[in-house]
């Protein structure tokens, strides 16, 4: 209601669906049609002269040989290389297809690059063995299934984005559409790509492959006469998460479409994304780090959480049935048995309160109202006397909420936070409940009248208030079970991701609570981190376990709000896994930004190793940066005036390793030289506000780097000129590192708001306090700005307060309100009430319309 409309017009050309009727002219085709076809993700192998190669093909659920299908060839990124036939479906297009498997209209081919020693960004180039085999696999799929040869679509991400540009340039007439993501290529390919329908995507905040790589390609293609499309959303390297949407899939089928520029890709880049890894794939633990993450839930946060509880619990939580109640009574000297049957109840949760008030004890109070207890039938029986009464209604909390209070003790069981019920309190005030007489009574026996039975039952129920209170208490265990389901801390994983410094090989990790402690100011939780084996097909003989990297639960700061702490020192065991597996390496030409490129340039390296001159200009150099010891984290420089501290990334040992080929025709690389080095540099954590409601955790490089090292020839290499210019090599490495760090921060990660029902909590501060990086969340501001030329008067109320104000907002000024829940706004306009609901943490603006006499409240654009 409050979002301001945009005054732009768009063309929406309709899709013309052409139905092709296949004429069956041969018995071979008829036989193929009758053969049953497996749909969904199908594992397959391609046999060549060398060996078998695994791949996956997705077949639409409603596949029919009588219909021709468009086919997509997807080229994965460097992290999914291997020969397991699985990884290539876990990142990129695979998770998207799995979400839409019931109606995804394409056949999709997922080959896997197997060469682990190829340049990371060159694995899918058209001239490589993996690139050539991918096309042969596509050809095989087109023979096995009913494919429209006029609709062959090529897309790839990261390494696959480079491959998409390369294969499109090598075979420009083959592809009906090409979609490179987070890619790049050689600008000399542009003349071959000018006729190819291309829509490229690249995250504006990509630090793995810089956006300029795609920008250069798109510019060159346009200068060559092409008309490629280019989209650059405000996301990082994983641009596929926001790019693979319906507008793109529609364009793939018909590249003449004009995409809707108001599509979700462009206006909602922060929506929840699919997981990077298929949850069905094996997660084989290799390392457990205790106390890796801490979470503090202070009482101020618990209060906000309690305010949101009524909107978080299921609406049917206070709906249910009670078993029949059996009782006995004596009336006029006669004994009677009473059975209350068909008892049901329903009510509303009006308020909630949560507070930690003692060691190991958390108090939860639920204000319930409008509770109706309905007794469908009552049976009264005695010696020669009986009665049957119709429905009786018991109303509780019809004037004000009645408070159900219970204490719980949080504990950990099977890596889950559980709540042990300690005690329950519930008392119905005499003036806040009512019993209505039964609707209809039938009696049998002398003296057994309807009035006497009705009066006796009503009096009996009033006298059984304690029994009713016990029955209400009996529903508390079910309430506790529902509250347990709300206890998850997924946002903590985002902060763990924020400190990962390497551009590739991000390990799979799972957080699980390990210890909990309650004090009179809040709750402290400690989480362990389980890291998966790098190769799930090769389980570890023994799972390693590390302790004392973070804080024990007793040392977690007792803050009043929400605080999440992460121990960056976990990088040491994590990167140690990569070092041990010998995969913590990257060709210098693949390092983002090209600042390391001189370390692979023959003429530049001749200044360090004069012996290279004897090979002339045709010498080829393979230069690789290799991590040989794990990354460590230490205290950094002095604290700044604003209290922010720095910590230091330390690479105690790495190497730039060089190999040469005397000419391009040589088959073997010759180990040539190596530069062993150590690097350290400070980083400073900070919270950035790219928009009013968006927050990012940024680790900025600070101060000067410290680099030391020494160069030597390979042990078996025999130089004719043994001189090495150590000073020049030091200068080259220093310039490469400094050039890389000056391109941007060490890490930038969006920290989403903590959703509390209809409200929210937002990160507002981050600081390094050894051994943890601490992120503090608090209630966000709801801001209202007056952009008109007149003073505006309005009122606000929360779900649990009376109207506040009237607030008078002068032209050009703003009001800010700290609230974790939405606020109801109202204003008198021309003798009528204008009432809206304002979302917590958002920004609203009064704007003039028409003749400037009309004032309208809009939600401000979040940019």
C-alpha cells in the first residue's frame, strides 16, 4: 500500500508457443519412443578412448519423445572440478533446477571438468580436453533424447563463465543463447561473438573475479557491432543465485524478448537464496572445532523476542481437545457420577514475556485471552436417577489476558537446544471467567429437574476452577515443543562466512550448539563447528577435534542485546586441511585484479632470473601461488579512538613456484624456481550501510603489509646464469600484494536482519576482542522524513501500546523510532483517518503530489 509506484512503461511482448508435431517415419524412432525414459537428475557416463567420464543430465518431469526440448549446457566453477559426477550439480544451475524440478522446461547437461592442474579460469576453454569433452557429451545427449537442435543454450559460472565466452567464440553458430556469469575472456574474441545472443551477469561486489573482466568483454563485443546484454547486481561472486530466474529462462527460450527490467533480479537482490550445496549430498565430518561461535541473548533481546512471539507461533497452538473428565458428587443425600465428554478448547495468545532471572532458569509468560472451553455433553447417573445435558461453555480471559507462567531450563541434547519444563503457574481470577448453563437437559427419576441439574452443573464447574487450571497447565509441554522449533541461529553462519579469506575452496561447515548457560541477565550459548571432508568419497580415518579456539560459555560477554561472536583463529585448522590436501594453490594469472600477472611474465622475471633470457621470447611460464602453512590470526595494531580493534592475517609460509616450457610445442613443464615468502597484514572489521536497511560486515586491509622471502632455483634445474636479483623479486611480490589489497576489502558479507515474526533486529556494531570477532545486533530505527513544505502531524502505536503523539514533523526533518515490531500509523486527512502499518527498520517519506496540497506517505527506495 505504501510503496511508491514508478512512472515508467515497459513493453511486454507475448511469448508465441510453437507446437511441433513430430512425423514418425522410421521404425527406429518408433522403438525409441516406446522405451521408458527416466526423468529428473540422471547419472550417466561418457566413454572415450581414455576412460569413462561421469556426467549428469536433467530430464523434465513431463518429458515426451513426441516433443522437442531446448537443451542447456552448464559449465561449473573451479571448486566443482573432479570425477565424482556429483559436485557440478551442487553449485550454480543445479540447485535452481532442483527447486523447480516439477516444471523446469529444459533438458540440462552437467559435465564435470576433471583436470585439476589447469588454470582455475581456463578449465573450460574450447581448446582444453575438458571443454572438448563437454561438447561431445552434449552431442551424445542430443542423440539420446528429443532435443531441438535450434535451441542449444550455453551458460557457465566463474571458470564456466570464461568457458561460456570461449566456447561461444569457437562455435558461434551453434548456440541460440549464451549466458556467462562471473566470467571473462579475451577481447580478441569479440568479432566472433557479435552475432551471438549474449546476456552476461557479474556481481558488482565480486572479489574473486572482478567485474571489470565481464565489462571488458561486453564493451569489446559492442564495439565489434554486437548487442549483448549485461546485468551487474549488488552481490558478490555467487551472482548465479540472483540471475537464474524466470526472466532469464524466458529469454533463453526466446532471446528476442525484452526482459522486464522490474524483475526480481533487479529490484530484490537480497531475497533468500537457495543453498550452495545440495542437502542430499554426503556431509562427511573431518574436523570439529569447539567454541567456534558464541551467541548471547540478553534480556533486552528476549523482551523483543517475546513481543514477536504471538506472530511467530501457529494460529492453532491454542486449539485442541481434552480427554473426558470423570467426577462424582453427592446431592440431596444421593451419590452421582458425572462424565464431561467431547471437551474442546480454543483461544488467542495476546502477549508474551521472556526473561532470564536466575542461574539455569528462564521464565516464559503467555497472556491468553478469549479462551472458550466447550463441553459437548454431560452425563449424570445415580441410583434410579440420571440426566443428559447439552453443551456447556466456559469463557476465560474475556475481559483481559490471563497469564500462564512457566519456568524452563535450556539444555543441549543431540546438538539441539531443548527446554526442560521446571514449573508452571496459572490462576484464573474470579472476575475473569464465566460458565454458561447447558443448552438443554433431559432427566430421569423423581425429583430430577432440568433446573436442578443445570444449576448443579454450573455450580460444580465453578467449584472445579482448580481442575480447569490443571487442564490448562497440561498444554504447556506442547507449547514448549513449539517454542523449541523457533530456536535456530542460521545468521551466525553468515558471520562465519565473512572471515573466510580465500577466493576458492570454501569448506562446507555446520554449526551446532554445544553448551548453554542462563544467568539473571540473559542466555549464553556456545556453538561447535563441524567441517566436512574435502572429498566426501574418502572419509577421514579419525575426525579431529580442537578446543579452546573461542570462548567457553562462562566467558561470553553478558550484554543485554543480541551478540554473535566468531573465532577467526579457526582459519588455521581450516586452511591446514587445504594445505594437507595440496589444494591451497592458485595460478597467479587467476588471482583477481591482475596485480600478480607480472609474476608470470617472462620479460619481467628475466630481471630476477637472468638465466631466462637464454630461452628467448617463446618461453612459457607457469606461476602458481601455493599456501604451504595454514593462515593464522593474531592481535593487530592499536585500537582506534572509536574503540574498534584490528586483528592480523598471518601467512607464515607460502611460495610462488615457477615452471617453464622452452616453447609452446614442449609437452612437459620444467620446474624452474621458487620464492618462499611470509606475509602479514592487519584487517579492521567494520559495519557498512550501503542502504538504509542493508548492513554488510567488511574486513578492511589496514596499514602496510609485511612481506619477506627468498628466491632459489629448483633443486634439479641447472642454470647457466645462477644470479638471482632478490631485491627485485621482493619488490615484485610486494607490489603484487599491495596492488591486490588496494582493490578492495579482504571480505564483504551481507549480514541479514534477524527476523522476529513481523519485527526484526539489525547488526549495528562489530569489533575484534581476542579471541573473537563480535557482532552486536539491536533494534533498528524506523525513520519518517518530511519532504513536503508543510508541518505534518501524526500518531503511532505499537501492537501493545496506546497511541503515542501527536508527533509534529517539520519540513525537511526526520523522526526516528527504535522498535523491533511494526508500528501502526494514523493521520487525519480531510476529516478522515489515514491508517497504515509501518515495517520495523524501514524508512518512510511524506511527499507532495499533484498541486502540492496532497501529502502521501511512501516507503522510501532502499538504495
